């Protein structure tokens, strides 16, 4: 019994090492994070002039200039060798020409076929194609390649799923997704892949206009074309538009089809760039240790004339970073600066695949082993309409505080108890949660390098998520202010405590 008491005493020592009463200077600084300031800055970040802040775009550059100017006005030091920008290259393939022939008959692009935009440049000639049903490989459930040898061959499969197949996975990597089917065909050794759609149209892009951060790759995606049912019928040898119908009725099975097929794809690569914006408030006696406060300032840009404003996602996080930077800078000017240096970083490319934070953590400016924590903010301005418990006007979802350090969660909860008294909701904290929230924002790239993190989040936006309707007028500014102040108080504690956070837990990553 005595041993247990001693164990629990030392387990909770970190809690008792936190200040047990409110810090007057922290309260004074947090009070400068006002609703009026949040409104005015968010109105700029999510304005029509920023054009949705796509990565890359002119609107993103305008947002980068604005954030940089704000950091400079606060007196923050440029975070990258005299510049507020950490710039990384981007690449985009542009099709020069593409062609498809079946038995010397030329197929019509965007009517009979559309090439996958990430194909490598190539000419391929096949005298056969192997029809492999839906091309689904789902371990223990279904394998449409069973009994087929497709090594080095052209494979023809259908888009979608059969009526008798179900899967719990709905991600773009699921076995029944286009990406999942491409992966399966490549793993089976196929040289090229046709995916059959009932019909194509001029609006069918084949995933075109996609920028990428990586031009050098360890492997290439399988050479793929999307083809119409009419084109597939010419290869498989069926009559008319009956490929899908015959498969569903069971009269069409996997087989090798004799046909002379020529595929050609030629492209060029364009280059561009995007930037992370980094401002630093230098600490005092612990200035060579760092607290990061991050958010992504990009969104989805424009589609036609529609602007995807991204007010909550993640204008709210970006504006909160600006407000906290100003609050910390004012506190330092009043003689109450942080002991550790605080790095305020807004990253780009989050919506494309966490590009900016991945680039930073692969090319860190400040040592990651001296970075005590990353407090990441991605959507804290609204409420979750699906949350039907507790006080939904006084909560924030907290993710990741217990994954890498046993210090972090007790500190986070104690700071909230002292200052803001929000309901800390851990609904999305389980890495096995189907939404995989832990892996979907920029904190994850820090966590993957061993840096303890907390991710602050308001939940699912329902009909407004990734839509032009995510606008500043829908923000709950009183709750937004309170959440921003919680992050500020937590950062204040992180920046001023005696020790860096322990890194005594191993991150467990579930399989996809």
C-alpha cells in the first residue's frame, strides 16, 4: 500500500509544480486578445481579396505579406535568417499531349479517355489487356486478382464497388477507392491500368492541376488512364454499353482480352513556391529552448467565381496566432517577457497534405530537440452542431496532449481550470477514431519528430466544411476569444516553467 501511495505521489508531482494561483501578468496580457481584434483581423484573412488562400496562389502571397507585416509591427524577429518567410518549392505537371488507340482506332480525349495527371511521360504498346473486375484487394474479404497473372501487363478494372462488397473504410486510401485500386494494381505488378467509368465528360479532370512538394520520388504511380464504357467495350469485346451491366449480372468474368493498344503521355513540369511565415519573440534565460504556436493560413482558393473563404478553417487559427504574438510582445515590452523563445509560425499547404509543417520539420530552423511543445490551432471559431452533450457553447476539443509526454495533459488541464474553465473534450483524441483527426493537421509533423503537441479544434462544420459558406459572420467570437486565451495561457506556462516537457511516451500509430 505504501509503495502505491509513493507511486501516485510522484505521478502527480508535475501537477503540483504548476502555479496554484493566477498569474496577474498573464491575465493582463491575455486581456489584450479581444473580440474586436479577432473580428478585424479575421475579416482581413478571410476577405475576398485573399481569394481563398490556395497553395500556391496570389491570394496566399497576399496573406503571407499581411502576416509578415503584423509580425514586424509587433517587434518579432524574422524567423529565417533575416526573413519572415521559409520558402519551399512546388511542382506541377502540365500535359503536352496524350493519346490512346485501340486496334489502330484513335480514341477521343475526354470522351473515350482521360490520362491520370501524375503519369510519367511514356509510350506503351500492348497486344493484350487483362480484365480484373473491380480491381479490389481487401485482405480477408476480396481479391479480384486471385488466379490472375498481371505482371507487366495492362489491366482493365471498373470504378466503384459490386453490390455484395462493403468496407468500413471511406478514406481516399480505402481498397475500393481509385487510389486504393491503383495501389493494388501496382502491387500485383501491372505495367498500366485502365479504370472504366460509365462515361467521361469535359469536366472530368483525371486529378489534373495538382501541385506537389516532391519532384523526386522513390517510386512512380502506376501508368493510368480513365476510360469510358464504350472504350472498354472495344477492348473487352462486348457489345455496346454493356460492360457494367454484364459484370453486375455475372455474365462477364475476369479474362485476358486480345487487342492492340497504344498509350502515349507527354508532359512538362512547372515550378512555383509557397512559404511558412515565422516570427520569433526571444526569451531570456532559456532563450535557446522554444515554444511553437502554429496554425495554417492556407485554404482551398477559388473554384470558378466561388471563393472558399476559410474563415474558421483556418482563418481562426491564423488570427489567434497573430493575437497571441501581439499579446506576448506587449507583455515583453512591459518587462514580462518569456523565459523560452516563442516561435509563432503560420504554415501553408496544410490543405494539400501538411506541406508547410512537413517542410519545416524536415528543415528545422530551431532544434527540434530543444522545442518543448507545439500548440497547434486549426479551427477554433465555431461550434460542433453534432455535439449533443455538455455545454456546447463552452468547450474545445483537445487532441494529442497525452501521446508523447506525461507532463503535458496535467499542465493543460490545470491551466484551463485556473483561467478559462472550458470543457476540454477528448472525443477525437483516440488515434483509432475513424476521423483520424490526430493525423490531419500540422501538429502531427512535430509529433512524428518527437515534439509533444496539443491540437485545439472546434469539430465538424457540417455543410460549411470546405465550402464557400465558411465565412467570418458564422464565428462565435466570444467562444473564439476564450479558446484563444486558453492557448495563450498554456503557452505562457510552457514558456516560463523551469523544465522542458518530458518525452517519456512513445507515439502509437494505428494502421490505416
